[in-house]
């Protein structure tokens, strides 16, 4: 048996509200994505700075060992 559903036609106000809320949801999703990307970038920069500091300390120790 085939079920036929009639598509409910909304009023102009309902269509307008749906359009506005759809845009807001899309903006929120983009905002969440941007926040995640910023967190990823900040974490990568922090790790890079820590790595460079460790490498700098290792180079200083190597020079001190050669001289001493």
C-alpha cells in the first residue's frame, strides 16, 4: 500500500521564519568551525614554540659540551 502525504504549504510568515532560522543555523555552524580551526592553529603554534625552545636548549648544551 502506498502512503500519500500531502505537503503542507506554510504561510508566508512561516516560510520567512524558516528562511531566517536556516541562515542563523548555518552561521552558527560556520562559527563552530571557525572556533575549532582557531583552536587547532593556536595549539599547533604553541607546540611549535615549545619544540623550538627545546631544540634551542639542546643546541646550547651541545655547544657547551664541545667547548667544555
